[in-house]
């Protein structure tokens, strides 16, 4: 081989070897240079996740200097939107906001196009929020212990609604059924709002749902609240007992939402996103907006969030197996 040809070849190989990392580093330093896409795996207006996404995008856009576009991609219990992000280019421009439905999907769906534990990188938990256990006023119960006793005395008579298998309210009831030893018929809906409407109309017996969705009906006397699902009482309903105080020892169910990016996203981009989000979540304005929704801002580190997601996956896997819930 000619000497000049050999030198040219070696130069090309060297450039190829270092060009990839250098190019990625330059890309990370320039990030972001165009609008970002925040995928919500449920319908617009379907629940608190969509509300959180829109509040967050309003704060994140000016912080990053680029528009953050909320993109609703509903379907298959949140799996359609999650798969879109899992298979997106890992460049930091496609984000996913998701909660417990993401980590329970492998236990509830037989064929997924992604693995929630290996196909995503966690950025941070956005918020945590308790839920309310509410019943229709026609149900002759005024406490959690009375509800459990009534359910045991009337097997198969009670029913409850949720936004679908895998949704946080569904999991909350399954956890209660498992710990308290009673049964009730699940009625799936395409969102929490239509389920609540049927509960108010008397078509359902009870639900465990988010605070902002249920509290107005409780205040109007259209629903009766029995307990809150957090370990501590909520300032929004300080007179309402926790499930533990109400007679279900060890019961705790906290809804949460977090930000994920595709696996392989540059660590510096993840760090930048986390830094901006953490600062936003410390702000008084956003904390006040979240508090009105019964939620608490979090903003933990990527490592802490990733560890939490793994713990949640293991926890719900055991509950789903113990309950005998089969993948669809």
C-alpha cells in the first residue's frame, strides 16, 4: 500500500474513533438547540398526569430557552406513548412523563415493545400525591372498616371504577383488596373523569382517585370520603384519617409522576435536564400550583429516582402475582 494512502487511512480511522464521542460532547454542550417534545401517554385532559405535564412545560420552556411541546399519545394503558419514547433517538429532545402505570406494564401486558427498567433513563420524580377513598352516599358505610365489613358480607355486590388496568387508582384498590381480604368488581374506563361521573351517578360503589378530581364532589355531598392513602394526613383534608388510622395497617399508596428519556441519552444532557427541573420544582410558584392539586414537588436525583422505580417495579410485581392478575 502506498505510504500516503496508509497515512490517510490511519488518519480516517483515528478521526472515526474520536469523532463519535467528541461529536456527542459538542451536541450535549449545545443542548438544547430546538424544541423538545414531552410525551404524555394518556389523552389530553384525562387526569392529573396531563395537568402536571402542562404546568411543567410552562416552567421548563423558559428555563431551557426552547419550547417544550406537550404531545398526548394515548393507548394501551399508557404503553403506546411509552414505546414511542423508548424507541426515540436518545438525544434529549423526546421526554416521557409517566407514573406507576409504566412500571407495572410488564406484569399486566403480555407483549410490550419496551422494558421500563432498561429502555429508559430516569431524570427525576416530579411529584408525589395521595389519593382519596370515596363511596357513593347510598352505600351504608361511613368508615373504611364498615366498607370492608360490608364487602365481605356482600361478596360480588360492590364495584369500583378506574382509568383502566395499570392506572394508579386501579392499583390502589387492588392493594386494599389484597391487604383487607375482600373482593369487588373492577369496571375499566378510558379515564378517571368518566369513572367519577358514574360513581356520582350511583353506577359504581366506590373508587380511590386523585384529590383534585374527588374533593369537589365530597364538598358538595355527592360523594363520601372515608380515608386518604398517604402515611400522613393531607392539609387539604386534615380531618380525614389515613388508611392506616382507618384500620388497614401498613397501607400506603402514593401516586407519582416522573420524567424519563430514552436509554443512551448523554449523561450531560440528563444532568442538564435534572438541574433545570430540580430548580423549577424548588420554586414557590410551582409548589403552590402543585399544592392545589394535592401534590408535593420532589426533584430527586436521577440515581435516587432510578432506584425508586426499581423498588416500585418489584413491589407491584409481587402484589400483582399475589392477586393472581394475569397479563392481557
